[in-house]
C-alpha cells in the first residue's frame, strides 16, 4: 500500500504535496524485503508520473498538519511587508527633522573636506612605506 504524503497548512488551509512512500509492490520487491531507501530523496519531491493503482497496490493519502503558513502565502506576506516598509522609508527619507529636503545624496562641505584630508593622509602614508 503506497502512501502519498501531503502537508496541510492550518493558517491558510492550503494543501502541498510532499512525497510518495512506495510500498514493496511498487518497488517490485518481495513483501519481506527491507524497505530502506536506495537513494536520497529531498523533500518536497515531485509527484510521480505513474498513475495510482498501476502496480495493483492501493494508494493511501496521509496529511501532515503544519502550523506555519504555506510557502506561497509566506512569500506574499513578505512582499506586502517589504512594499509597506519601502513606502514608509521613502516617505520618511524625503524630509529630515529640520525640514530640509534630502533629494540630493551629496555630502555637505565639511564632510567633503574631511574625506579629502583622509585621502591625502593615506596617500602620504602609502608613499612612506
């Protein structure tokens, strides 16, 4: 009896395929054979292309409840949160406490002078060593 495993997300009630556990009939092994995996299977897996019941075994469905939102709902929430944060940041960056507009990213005169002095100092130190 093969078991198809589905994740059910309780917050949004969406259902997402995880994997199919194949029985000994589908694996074409004797009933008393060891059912360990031959190769590593990364989850979530792709749905098999073999139609259910083709091997003469029954297909059961198992559900795994999860308390987190599904990946699609989580992605949409992150996008909405990022858009809200971006609009808030854009609105707050257009003005400062003094009311001066920050439309130009250029530094003021004292910062330019300090940067120039630092570069001159570095150049002189590099020539010495």
